[in-house]
C-alpha cells in the first residue's frame, strides 16, 4: 500500500492546520489517508489507489458520490442562488416532502448540522416544559457542544457519573445533564418517577451507532417514549444517523414509534450540509410565539436544500433499502463465519446498512459499557489489511452501506475479508 503522497500531504497540513485534520476524530485513523476524488461507492487517494468506500464520509453519502440526481439539482440551483438568508420555494417543497414521509411529523425546522439541530431540539424542550435538566445515555453522541458532549466515551472508572469528554469543557456547562446506561428501562423509569419534574427531555440514538451499533432491546424505546409522556418530559430521537438510512421514515418507521421530536442530518442531504428537527405542530409553539429562538444565517440555504430534496426524492422513488440491508447482512455473515472458522471471538451488531464488527466479543453488546471489552487492536490490524485490498471501513469498527453498493462491490469485499482474515 503506497502512502507516499498521503504522508507528504499530512506533514504539510500539520504546518498550517491544527492537528493536520478538520475534525479531531480523524486524527486517530491509522493510516491517515488523503483523497483526490470519489465516484459512486469508490474513493480514490492521492497515491492513485481505489477503495470501495464503507465510511460514506461518516454516514452522509447514502447515494454515494457524484450522484446524477444530486448533481443535477445542485447544478441548477447554483445558477439561481447559493443562499438567500430569506424565504424561498425549496423550504416549502422540502418540508412538505419530509412531513409526507416521516410518521407523526407535522412540521420541520431546518439547520445546518446535526449538532445545531440537537441544540434546537433541547431548547424547544426546555422552553416547552419550563425545566432545565436533560437526560442522555452513556456512549451516545449528540454533537460536540459542551452541554451534551457528556459521558460519550468515558473510561470504566467514570461509568455512571456525568463526565466531560474533552478539556475545555467546564462542569458548569453540563451540570444540568444527567446520564444513564442505555437499554436499562428500570433505571430510566426510576429517574423519571423521582426527578421528572426537573427534566425537560430525554435524548437517545434509537440505534447506538456511535458506540458499537448496539440495538435497543425489545420494548426499551417504547418504555422511553411512554415514560416520558407520563412524566411530561419531551422524548427526542437523535436520528442524525438512522434518519433516511434504516428506513425511508427512519427509526419512527422502523420501530413504529412516535417520539415528540426527531433530529435529522447526514443522509438527508446526501453529503451536503443539512440538519433538521421534526415533530408534532404544537412542539413548535414556543418558536411561533417568540418564547424561544431558533436562528442561523445559513438555515434553509437554497444550495443545501436542493441537495436534500434530490436525495430524499431519490430514496423515495428508488427505495434501495432492501438491497442496502442485504449487502450489510452479507458482510456481517461473512465476518462471523470466518471468525468462527479461525477460532476468533467476533460478533456484529446493527441494523441493515449500518453495523459494527466487535472482535473479542461473543455476545452482542447492549450498551457502551459492553463495548469496552472489544479487541480494538485486532480490529485495527484487520482494517489495515482490508485497506491494502481496497476496502475502506471506518476505524471505529463501523460500516455504512450506500444505495450504489452493488453485487460487484460485495463480491470484491467478501473476497478481501477472506484474505484479510487469513493474515490475522
């Protein structure tokens, strides 16, 4: 595997770009690759090597790269406006499309990123309830802001206690954030029964994609939504990853549940910058009445809305979900089959087009604490072997499948997995 140009670029970047990367999480990838372009399900690095991409830019590229529908929409829009800072027809068109697709969603608000949309949902919950406490779960990621970047990946000794994830995160900014273990309905019910009068909202990834793709146990999400409703607490599904990915209607459709609010981003705009919050009409009364503010210069940017409308419309008309999910389950089956043959403990978890591989585990992790037993060193070696064979998954064990991954890519991937296992 040739890394000459990637290494040279990284050394140059470190001179002018803090850490040499634009998102701190990318700093820990090994190797750090630089890419020149992408097309369909393929990435191409600056050393001329081709990869079947299973990172999808950490999730957004659900239609792959250079998709003709998105290209056409964006090319047409760029002739009209980049952004307006004012109202336009695309806002109505996209909101109408989303309301027609997302179960139980009457209205939307638009933002630019998942992190921003999460903050909007929290503010709406606090303004609606008049309460300040928020509840999240260990290992769940809801953006990088101080009030919510709490107990994201804590060490064992910090489990059970709200803890900062980074320096520069003062306790005063997350003192109203309460943390629970995920998939523990009794802990959640007990907290809501004793402190529900203080709590504005409970926020959760409906699939714990950011920490091992842990699947909710049967009934847990139902308990969450029902218990919140009984306590007058706002339930929020963070669907930045699951939205438009595990089903067209996301987790609401997949699980048949209607939380009070849902947050969307990533796959919604197919690689362009877009975030949104959706829910029942009355959830947005505090905005209409001027009791709470939702602002942002680039909210509703016409350029990004054009990409989002093209992405969601393509997903609706082409409905690639069965093939995407089958592709993911085929890779999972191969991983587990080869691990068993080789006598290596390994289990995969997730839903269809997003899953994680856990070396060192023989039972599915139910929460973040369980993922601490994963053999990360073995996965790192396995991933590096895959990279040499042109397969590009994420460094944290996660894989994403797009609508443009075909049987051709699957055959190549399964062959590369088999050869990489032979090296372990």
